[in-house]
């Protein structure tokens, strides 16, 4: 097609519907070392393969290499950002693999980027994919860091604005 849909308006605010923007935001943040000492790595590589999976980012130059999987969140209900918006076997598999790799040679984490500015917190979309929600809760309880970041999309661009609290019980 000649055009791409990047943004739509919901509740009078912009929502970015181009999921790859979450990865672009995270790459820029990693390269700018926006997370300071929390993620002190010198090299950032996108689309890193480990075993049968490809993870969004591989960060190296720290104590242990870090694998990061990024998920774009575009679903919101009553101020709660939710993921996924469709069942995702691949998403569940990535969570389990990150948890397993964390016990071996890597640090690992999952980052969910809410590509909308009006959510106040995050909770898994159990009505959409209860198995993903169960898996996310289990790997988080076992030590896999789960970060949820908010972004502010608009007609001039999109930027990360901060963290959203994770509420596994909502």
C-alpha cells in the first residue's frame, strides 16, 4: 500500500498502533544509556538469536550479557494497559526461554512499552490469553524482571515518559 497507519485517536489522545515503534524507542534508550546504572551496558545488538529463538536485544559490556524481549502494548481498558491483544504462543515461549536462560549464562528481562499515554498501570490481558498472564506472573515471581514503560505518541513523534506500575491482580 502507499500508506501506513501509525497513530489513531482514542479517548481524545493518540495511540501508536505500529508495534515496531516500541523496539525503536528501546533501542534509542539503550544507546543513550537512558537507564543509567540500572542497565549499564556498552554494546546494543538488535535481533539476537539464542537457540531456536530470536530476542529483540542483546546488551553486552556489563557483568553478564543481557537479553531483552520487548512487547508493544496498545490495548487499554479503564486506565489499565493490557497485553496481549491477541493470543500469543510465541510470547509465552519467549517468557519461558528468558526465565530458563536467566538461570544459565544471561541476565534477561521483558519490557512492555505502552504506546498510549492514558494508562495508569499495567495488568496482563487474561481475558484475551490467560496462559500468557499465568506465565508472566510465574516468571516474574521466579525473578524475571518485568518492566512496563509508558510512551507519549503524538503527531510530532513518540517518546518514553516513565514507568507504569505492574498490577498482576487487576
